[in-house]
């Protein structure tokens, strides 16, 4: 049985997507800003949620003491707000954060504002108030903040408004990276992809005035939530076609003698005689997750990539197949037919003619012909043909059809 690993892969400045299956529920391994997708690697050992610890000496302890209160990342929304931080009126505690994603929200404490990364380590979509504070950014360089009446400490005796570059190096050693800007020197101490401290020493004041801490490491014994036993509407509403259509670009296909409309739920394949291999009875995918599984029918085994197209965790049979392939190297019993009865041996010139007549776009490169409706759907909806130059450059030797969900149900 596989363990679950979080893997956070930064998709953009403020955007994060993760996908991992949990095999067996008993062993799960303005408004808030646009979500960011991540991929965290490694086991979930790390800082438990704690607010009663003492300020240590290690910058990788991800601690900051503000006005006598110890912020220990990651920490709960409730623990953070109990320290006097209030969510900005421009943000909402009900903002939904997808699983494995984070959003940035603003909190205020007196005259000081902080940006916080609210991260959802759970397997279901969750409101911001149920997510953890995984990062915090304090900038005391601007505004009329009286640093003489406010004490903000970091591990090792570093104090905002007092400590300088030499003090920081004495406490933590040489930084992983140093950036010299016009106004400040940024010192980065990097432990891992989503575990780091950025310290900004402003040149005019020669002191630390900005801190950005981030610790996207799942706490030990974190409660990820539960898997609903209900069948999602997107699965209940699925209807298989009764016949192939009149355009090979349509999502209706015949695979191993059965008709499907992509994306098709795994349950539709099970209803047609396929059996999942090496998948635990209680296996599930977190919201938006991806997993690769094998299924078997009539002594033939095929590998499928399956996606959870909902925001909450669900069983594998409620996930969706978005792509099917068939090649001359596969057993004939696995035959794949597109609408217009397009299958292996399809003539390249005829395909190009159909594509041109219908206004489709195509790429023809390195023996692959990829046809898609328009430039905006190139990655979501396409048919790809491969031509084996050792046999024929005009007769298709393999076909792949890919269709993702066109609209939210």
C-alpha cells in the first residue's frame, strides 16, 4: 500500500496545484488572493501545531515573536487570531481554498498589517478559516510604526528595527542567497522549496525592517478530513453515448467494444466489465487529484490516468478518465474508434482535409499530427495521430484522444 506524499510545485506567484492519491483511508499520507498549487515532497514529519513553545535559536524553527506572542508556523487560524490578529475587511474567512493550495490574506494588529499564506493540507476544499497559517510577511519599513514601542523578535536574538546584517550572520551563518537592491539587502535562508526565511535589511536605517517566513510542511498527526460516501453529481449526471458521432473531434469513442464520452468516470468502465488492479477497496483521491491505475478486462490490462474533477475527496470509481490511446503495437481487442469510425490506418491527407474544412488547427511535426479545435483548447481537447515512418508516413499507427471537462457541472 502506498503512503501519501504531499508535493507542492509552484505554478506561479500566487497559484498552487497538487495531486496525489491516498491508497487506503486508514493510511493517508481583496478577497484572498488567487490560489497557488504546490507539490510538497517528503514525509510529513515536522512542527506540530504549537503556540506555547519558546523562541529558539534556529531560523528554521519558523518562529517569530510579535508583541510577546510566539507565532509558530504553521499554526491554526484560531490560534493566530487569538493573538490579536484580525482578518482584513477585504478578505473573508469563508473564502474556499482547494486541497493542496494556498491563498494570501491580510491580517491587522493595531497599526501593523501582515500578509499570511493560508494553506490547505486537507483532502477536501476548505474555508480560509479552517486552513493553516503557513507563511507570514511583516513589513515595518513603511508607515508610521513606532518601533520603540513594538518588539518583534526572531530566533537567536534577532530583533526587527535593531539587528543588522552582521548580527544576522552571527546568529544564522552565511545566507543561502543574498540580493542587493537599491533600498535593501535581502538575505534568504532556504531549507527546502517551501521552507525559507527572507530577511530585508534596509540600507538607510542599516537594520532589519521586513521579514517573510514560510513553512509549508504538514504538521504531524494533522487531520486531513474524511472522504464522503456520496456519489458526486458530475458522476451521477454522466451519460454514455448511444452511437458514435459525425466528427472525429467529438468526445464520443468506442473502446474495446463499449461507448464512452470523455471525460468518463471510472465507474462507467467498471460497468462495462473492467476491474481495477491493486487498488484498495477504500482508495480515494483528494480534491483535484491525479493518479495512475491499471484496469483489466478479458485478460487485457491497460493503464489509465484518472482525475478527481471535484473539489473534495472521493473514491477512485468516482474519478474520471480524460484520455484513451490505441496503437498498432497493442492487442487488437483494445481497439479504439473515434467518431466517423476513425481508427488505426486513418489516412493523413483525409484527416488534414477534414480538419481544414472544419476550421480546426493542427501541428504536424516529427511524425505526429495533433488536431485541436482552436488555440485556447489545444491542451484540453485534441486528437493525436502517430505515423510510423518505418511502415507508412500516411497511415496512422496510433491514436490518442484527450478531452477534459468543458464546463463546471
